[in-house]
């Protein structure tokens, strides 16, 4: 989601809440029953009732403005959100591009399924300087890997080489498996 859409959603949320709380407070002063945690749409029908009953043009104008603004916020927020949310395909392609940029030269310390991150197959790697975690992009690679295996991947290359007991095996990540672009 782009920065403008996020700022627009935040702005609309703040404005919508301020208007709604003003409306609740004003309706309460006029004798209508309001609740802060339920019955929000009753407030809209009560505002429409105030518009019909009042003879004061300023009150009608204010209530119409607030009512239409709240309805506008209710319509605009999901519209902005759903038209700006990234697609799953775009996210998968970004993951592939991030993988492509990575350079790896490390020994596998351990492997695990990261339950806090959508059950992504993850490796704990030790490159001699620090330990890092990296997700796995080739399903059969996760099953093949064992602690103390060495792995190597050059940035910009899709091939990942696994070294075990003097033998090497190459795994390749296909762009078409991750990107439709």
C-alpha cells in the first residue's frame, strides 16, 4: 500500500471518529440515547430525524454536513483500502526479488517452521560473523537440508548450492514459481 493511501486512511479515520463523537455528544444533549460502543448506525438515523424535525437552518446544515461526511468516510475508507492493497502475486514477486538480491555463504545451524510468520520454512544460518534467519524458497531444499550443511548463493543468481560431506547439490528457484510478471 502506498504512503498516500496510508495517510488518507489515517486522516479519514481521525476525521470520521471526531465527527461521530461530536454527533453522539450533540445527539445526547438533544435527548437521544447514544452509546460509545454500540448502536452507531442508530446515531445516523437519529441525525436524519433531527434534520427533519428542526426548523433552524444552521442546525439542518450542520447535521447534513456531518451526516454526509460520516457516510463519505464509511464509503471512502474501504474503497481506498481495497484499491490500494497489494495483491498476493505482487507480494510473492517482491519476495522472489529479495531472494534474488541475497548473497549467502553460511553453515546451517538449525531449521524450523516459523509459526509466528505464516509457518514459513526458515533456516538459522551462521556465516562466521553472525547468525541470521532466512526463509526457504525451494520446498524440497528444506527437507534436504541438515544442520552443519554449508550453503552458497551469489546475489543475482537463482541457484543455491548445498555442500555436505564433500558433495554438492544445486537447487534452483524458478522465477515463474514466484512471479507472474
